[in-house]
C-alpha cells in the first residue's frame, strides 16, 4: 500500500514541471502537470477543497484495503524513522490560488484517510487533539479570510450528505456504526460503514492505547506525504482519466464511458445526468452494471465481441450513435431502461397488470437464470426493453428463448458457436423478426440431437442433468409459479451405481440392465439434501422410506413423489418411465 521513499522521490522528479505524455488539448497544445510532495496536515487544510467529480467511480475500497492502509501506517510508526512516509499520489484538476480541487485519481485513499482521521477524532480523549482532528476534516470557516464552514472532502452527490453526516461531523462514527443495513442506500455507503467499523475495531484493540493513537495521529499529520499532481482544466481531466485507466488504475469500462458521456454535456445538465447514471448503477450494483455494457454492445452491433469492450463500445455504440451531441438520449434511452430491464431479468421480478402473465414471465426468467452461461441475456434484454409493456408477447419470446438455450446446453454447444447463434438472433430481432426469427428455431437435426442426449446417460453431464431434472420436475408439477428455494439440490440414483454384493438390486437387474439404466433419466430423482454414501446403496423399500422422504414425511419434488408411488423398481418399469419422461420433455420443448 505505502510507497517507498525512493519511489516517491522518483515520481516527484519525473512529473514536476514535465509534460505528461499523451495529454494534448483540442488546439494541439501539450498540457503541463505540476507535482509536489505534500504532508497530510497540508492536504487536510484550507489550501484544498476536494470534490469527487460525478464521472468518477463510487468509493469502493473494502475492509482489506482499509485495514492494509492502517497496518502500513502502524508499521511506519513502529519504525520511528524521521524521514517522510509516502502513501501514493493524488491527481487533481485545480486552478492556481483556488482551493477547489476535483480528484481525478486518489479518491479511494483520500476517502479512507478521512474515515481513519474521523475514527481517531471520535476516540480521542484529549479535547485539544479532538478539536485539531476535527479541523482536518471540516473547514471551520473564517470571516477574515472569506472561508465558509464545510467538509474538506465532498464525495459524489449521491453519497456526499451521508459522508458529511456520518463521518465528518463530530462524534459521527458511533452513529455510523449503529446504522441498520437498510439505512445504507448505495454500495459506497456500505463500504464507508464497513471500513469505519474495521478501523474502529483495530484501533480499540488491546494494542492501541490513547498515547499510541495520539502518536499515530501525529505521524499521519506531520510525516506522512502524498504526491499531489495538478492539471488545470476538465478536458485534461478526461484525458488523464482514460490514460490512467490504461495504466492499470482500478476503473471499469463503465467509468470511462461515463466520463465520455458526461463530458459531452454542459454544466447545466451534467449533474442531473450524473445522478441518473449513478441511480441506475446503484440499483443494479457495480458488478452487474459493468456487465450490462457488453450486452448493450451486442444488441447495437449484432456481432460477437472481437476486441476489448473499451474499444468496441465507443466504436459500435457511443461514437456511432450518440457522441457528440446525443449524450442525454444515451442515458435516457439506453442506460436507464436497459439497467431497469437487466435488474428485472437478474432478479426474476418482472411486473405487469396481469398476475398470470407476470408469473409466467418470471418463471421463464428463473429457468434461464439456472443455465450455466449468460450468453442468452442480450436477447432477453432486448425483449424486456422493447416488449416489457406487452407481457403476452414477452411470455412467448422468453419461452422460445429458453427452448433454444436449453437445447444448446443439452447438446453441449461450445461458447463460440453459442455466442454467434445469439448474436444472429439479436440481429434478426432488431431487424424486425419476431417469434419466426430463424435463429430462434431448432432445425430437425438439432431436435433429434437434443432428444438423443436426453435419452442417453444423462447423469454423466452434471450441469445438463440438474437443469433437465429441474425443468422436468416443473412440468410434472404443472405449476408455472413453482420455485426451488432449497439451499441444497442434489441428483440421486434410485438404482445405485455400486450395489452391495448381497443387495436385492443384483437380483432385480442383470449386469447389462444396470449398465443400460443406471445413468438414464428414468433412474434419477432430485433431493434437497446432501448425498449419503451409505444410504445411496439401500435396497428399494428402505431407500424410499429412509432416504427419499423429506424430514416431514413428504417428498419435496414431483419426480421423487412418483418414485415413492411404486412398490418395486424393475427394468420394465424403467422402460415405461423413460418413455413417459422423454415424452413430457418432448412436448414441453416441442422436439
């Protein structure tokens, strides 16, 4: 975490008064950066009024990052050296003699340092120290100097008030730690509380006395430094932002696209649309929001990805359709509705006025979400975005999509041809095709191959086997709203794989019959418990009563209930059962 002294000196000498490569403004002039080593007591003072720009990512450091920062500082404290201790760099957009500073790089470190100082402040027993630490976090104001009271660091608008109230205000940390989870509205707020709790826990441990916390606060203020790199205009900031991402800063492509889109807006609209963008991101969560862009790219291009998203998304979506001049349409017509659609798809939470159709759509979403891949999601996103107000059509599209996806899974189609199939389907749908889209159909040979796999040793492909059995169980239950909420679902053989030498199974089945039927669909059931190696080899009567029944005496799955209704388990019964189950799947998937 911490930067060695030699590294910091090299960084300062390398940047101070030197042109940063690649930063050329619209007139061809090279933008200059200035860098200097600044102690933290001069970082947290009236020289700087730090703001996190709206195009920045949210605060996202986790408890490991926060704890590592504190441990680095602790180690420096224990060494007791007089030389400066460096924690890295800040890159700012800042005019000379104006304290307002937009943080382009370093907000994670700067925010965590603020949380750490707030924890030290609220743990301080000495009133003078407490007051001093308070002024590191909040500008007290000065009528003579024309300074208003305000926090020294202002987070993005969505989290700024929360941070000011629960971190920067005096005695705020206990209130922050007492907050219930539902009071934390964003991922950033959850990270703030988690990291405050982590730092508070460490600093109240047996190794930390008041005197040691005072020594830490002194070291942080006087001999802990950041290298502050300054540029003077927002255009340079956007360029730095992109360059730094290419150099390994932990930014997602979505952050870069956000900077490009908001950079196309005037100051009168950027805050409004930053809030709309961040609302969509917070509703989905940062990870899912980042996923969304690859799906949107495919919808717009109709092509499987060939290059990295950072290159293809601007080429195929932003620059081709929206930038410059249509940034508001991109947020209003793409980001917000597609993020909403993706949230409904991920959570199986489609809403409409017809409760029966709502149940059916969400049932198809649940089935699709059980697949072992997400390649189908661009198609579902397009359907949800363009037919979300037509639940009857949406039901038909999702049903057909699940049929295609299930067949691709069952037939073991690899990722590349699978992705090409879905890309072709997106092109057909965006081109005006509906349920008759050629790529949505199964050819006769695809139907035959699907049927053949279902009739084979299904158990030997675990991901296919469980998906098929769960679908079959839904068909047998004849309930579109059926859900599987069990923490554990396992696949079990009725006729065991390795019956004991004295088992009745060896009397009921020849060796050839056991080879034929052991892994077939007819011999498989679902259980909501872990497998029991001893019970798996029970004879049929004992297995029914001791293993297949749920604790309350009722089997959970329709497949298992069927088995319980039989008095014996024979090759003839399996033959009959196999034909019945295959016919059920053939009808369900129109094979």
